C-alpha cells in the first residue's frame, strides 16, 4: 500500500498504546508493538492480533532492540503514580536507558521518533496555564522524580540526538488522559472514581479535592499524536497535548457519582507528597501549528468510560466493546 510505514510502538499494550496501534493499523501501516507487560497486557491488543499487519513482542526497552522501522512512538513507561513509584529505579531506567536505546535505533534506521513526554515536566507549576516555554518546578529528589526527572532527561536526550546526529524527533507533552481500556487497578483518578462508584465503594479524594487537572479523552489525544508525527521536518516540539478544560478533583468525583447513580460517598485520604496543585495546558501551539484541538467534552468521555467499566466489571473478559 502506498504510504505504508513500518511503525514501532513501545508500550503498545498499554492504555494509550493500544489505541495508537489500532489507529495506525486503520491508517494502513504495519505495526510492531513492543511491551514488557509491566502495566499493560495482551488483553488490550487482543482484538488486533488477527490483523496480519500487527505483531507483538515481549520486550523491555531498557535492553537494545534491533528491528527495521520507519517510525517509532516511544510510549513505554508506567504512567500512574502508584505504578511508577513501585519500582522507581526501573522507571528511571525505562525513561533514560529506554530513550537511549530507542534513539540509537532511530539513528541507525533513520526513523522519525516520537516521545510520549508529560505535563509532569512542569512539576507543581508556578505558571498557569502551562506553556511549553515554562521550565517547570520539579522536586528532583521526591517520590515523583523517577518519572518527572526521567521524562525530563528523555527530552534532553531527544534534543541531543537531534542536534548531534540529526535524528528527526517529535516531543508531545501529554496532559491527563482517560478513557476505555484503562486498567481497573490503574490507580489514576478517573478509573479509581468510576470503579469505586460502580461498586458503591467510598470515593477516595486525596487532600481536599480542590487540586485541578484537565482531562483529555483518549481518541482526541491519539489524533494529536498522528498530527505531530506528520508535522513538517524539523518540527521537534515540545508541544502540549491535552484538553484545556480544567476541573477540581472534587468536581470530577461529584460528576462520576451523579452519572453512575452511585450510592458511594466521598472519603478523604492524605494528599500524596509533591502532588501538583493545578494543571491546565495552554494548547495554542498545537492549535496554531498542528491544527489540533480536542473535541470530546468531559461528560461525554466519562459516559463512554463508565460504559466500558460497566462491561469490564460485569465479568466480560475477552473481546472489547465496540
Ligand atoms: P500505561 O501504563 O497504560 O502503558 C504503559 C505501557 O508501557 C504498558 O503497556 C507497560 O507494560 C509498558 N512498559 C513499561 N515499562 C516498559 C519497558 N521498560 N519496556 C517495554 N514496555 C514497558 O500508561 P499510558 O497511560 O498508556 O501511558 C503511555 C505513555 O504516555 C507513558 O510514557 C506515559 O508516561 C505517557 N503519558 C500518559 C499520560 C496519561 O494521562 N495517560 C499523561 C502523560 C504522559
Ligand atoms: N541500539 C538499539 N538498536 C539499534 C541501534 C542501537 O537498541 O538498532 C541501542 C544500542 O544498544 C546503544 C543505544 O541504542 O546502546 C544507543 O545507540 P548509539 O548508536 O547512540 O550509541 P552507541 O551504540 O554508539 O553506544
Ligand atoms: N486522586 C484522588 N483520588 C484517587 C486518585 C487520585 O484524589 O483515587 C488525585 C491525585 O491526588 C491528583 C489527581 O487526583 O491530585 C490526579 O491523579 P492521577 O494519579 O490520576 O494523575 P496525576 O497526579 O499524575 O496527574
């Protein structure tokens, strides 16, 4: 097929990765998914396994990988605080050694390489909303640092491989994203609240719930990935990708209780150390330079995510809902 590329997706069996693999296959590409199943699972890509253009390998990107590809999306890394803090040394290795290996692969094959960076590079931001030129406020020795500083170092490596070896890079700073196929035990706020509400268990708000996040629906985000990858040569980013509508965590809890008709009540838990107080992307760069902006409002995306978890918790195990 004309324009068909061989695309490597690391972390392709994770939440975002599974949607990306699916979308790339729909666009007619050949997709190689590399994942060590640390937080992902074959279940998220089970529905793709019959596609002759799709292949999965169990591989940890902290080790070298020799394959022939045209494009690389580097998504491998646990994204939920409970998971990335469970083995922080491995998180740093994945972000740093993993980036070096994938950049070495990109350099050898002359592949274009995309990095799934994060709003966490801004830490607990002093600038609001966050613009790409803001350099952030990160605690380098705190419990989140393995992720935040790991991702910051990965950005450094991407720019150094670009300047030193001419590797064509694309850096997306992704803000909180949610949707179907999140793991019920993922630990992030949207999946926690929906699962708790559907089970009529207490909704756990960390701190007083006035901290804010801006939630992007997964399919909106993946559209942004493809636009960024397709941007003209030399468009390195970083570019913020996220939904700029900002909500308090407490508002999210109330919305989920309301939409599920749950009997759950809200309980307070301690606020984790270094938990950012507020977060909202300035997406002017994505809008003006990539022509991208999200279109799914939170209530609509939450409704779809609730439907997914209702199906998942009802015991369905194999095929995914449409
Ligand atoms: P996820 O935890 O669902 O997926 C991560 C995937 O990477 C999993 O399948 C996991 O098994 C795999 N993985 C972890 N370490 C690996 C290693 N060393 N080698 C190979 N595979 C490995 O998380 P997600 O939400 O899909 O996030 C994907 C990427 O996007 C991550 O890099 C994350 O930092 C970034 N990101 C996500 C969000 C979000 O809100 N979802 C926000 C900012 C950044
Ligand atoms: N690498 C890889 N696949 C490749 C090429 C390189 O995994 O196809 C790894 C390799 O193991 C190396 C890393 O990428 O450790 C960085 O490669 P680079 O060429 O930049 O460094 P060097 O090999 O010179 O140390
Ligand atoms: N949070 C919460 N209850 C939960 C899980 C998370 O109140 O059960 C809060 C968390 O303290 C943070 C926000 O929700 O302020 C988003 O947390 P998440 O882990 O989803 O993402 P991140 O902190 O990385 O933005």
